[in-house]
């Protein structure tokens, strides 16, 4: 109850902050391909709270959709001009609740139509659990998004119970290989086989792969050898305030 009321207060006061983490080409890790948008909650004393501490509560109390709505408004409306001017591409996480809700879907497309950001500069990251829980409405939303030019990534792939089942039913652009398989891909044979297999399936389905939680150079080089397309993690860059990323992009023009 305590966390739920802190989230409600943060929603009332707009006390969230957008962060962005770079995703690079595995072959040339100085080349940033796009950024994942991540949310942080600011407590009433200004302290930053990580999603791990508030997202489970937000899900339990049905507040996740309101958080996602806030994020979409902030990115498309308030930061829309700066995002468009940056020329950068961003991927945002959508929760199961948002994904399956027709009101959210309409709001999303409305804000997208009004925003300066070309749909091609936007991607959505969804987890398989989000998809499984909201199969019919979510799958329509996903295909509408792709028809508009947005890309769709399947997040945390391999971490759930039915990852491959999802691939039978939906076309997607990216598969994000769950960090639990990536961390030790350099030293653990089973992890190596799993990453290779996911990579092969993805490519046969004309999707690109993104490895998460790439924390050192040896892992990055191994992933490049395997043929993974894109890499994300502390070795590439930590999440930084979106504002900072946008300012940097405008300075380097
Ligand atoms: O940023 P961090 O690593 O703490 O994120 C932890 C989890 O919270 C990740 O699974 C991430 O996808 C999720 N998350 C972060 N930002 C958002 C967001 O804006 N919307 C949703 N639905 N999930 C998010
Ligand atoms: O579930 P999702 O993939 O959306 O979550 C991304 C989360 O993972 C973010 O909260 C981000 O801060 C975290 N993260 C990203 N890269 C790394 C990494 O290399 N190591 C660790 N420990 N966390 C990471
Ligand atoms: Mn994600
Ligand atoms: Na992920």
C-alpha cells in the first residue's frame, strides 16, 4: 500500500524521469544504433527510485498503464521536438496493461500523430508475458504499430515459459536475448548454445538480435563472433538522463 501511494503521488506530480541507454552495433561498438528509454521515479525527497523497486507494485495495483501513459506523453509531447531534432531512434517499454488497453492504444496513436517524431524513429519493447496475457488486443496493436513504421522488439527473450511460441504468432523486428544467457556466454557452453540458437532462429525469421547485459569486452567480442547484431549493457553505456542524451545530440550537429 505504501509504495502504491508513493506511485500515485508521483503520477499526480509528474515525478518521473526518463533515462536512455545506448544500443550499439556489435561489429562497431562506437556506432549507436538506438537508445532504450527507461523510467525512474523521483521520491518526494528527490531520491531516484529504480523500476525494480516500483514496477512490481505498480503492476499489482494497476498503475503501470498510467506510468506508461505518462512516459508516452513526456516523450511524444514535451520532448517531441527535441527527440525529432536529435535524429536519434528510441525504443520504449510497454507494459502488458498498456498493450492490451484500447484507450491506451488510441491515446498512443493520437499522440504519435500529433508529435514531430517520425514513427520510424520509434520502437516498442514488449515482454512475452505481456503478449501472452493480452494476446488478441495486443497482437492487433503490435501489427498496427508495425504498419505505421514503428519497430517491435521482444524483450527478455528466453526468460519466460513460451518464448518460441510467441514467434509462431507474431512478426517482430528485434529479439532481445535475455541477459541471463548473455552474462556468461564467453565461459558457459550451454549459454553459448542458447545464444547461438536464438540468433539463428531470429535471422531465419528476418529479425535482428540484441544482446542485453553486455558488461565487458570479452563478452562483446564473443557476441560479435556469434553474429549477434546489436549489444546493450554497461560495457557500451549506462542509462543516462534522456535530457543529457538529447542535448549532446544537438551539440554534435
Ligand atoms: O531501468 P531498469 O534496469 O531498472 O529497469 C528494470 C525493468 O523495468 C526493466 O525490465 C525495464 O524494462 C522496466 N522498465 C523500465 N522503464 C520502463 C518503462 O518506461 N515502462 C515499462 N513498462 N517498463 C519499464
Ligand atoms: O528488462 P529491460 O531489458 O527493459 O531492463 C533493462 C534494465 O537493465 C535497465 O534497468 C538497465 O539499467 C539494466 N541494465 C542494462 N544493462 C545492464 C548491464 O550491463 N548490467 C546490469 N546489471 N544491468 C543492466
Ligand atoms: Mn527493455
Ligand atoms: Na530486457
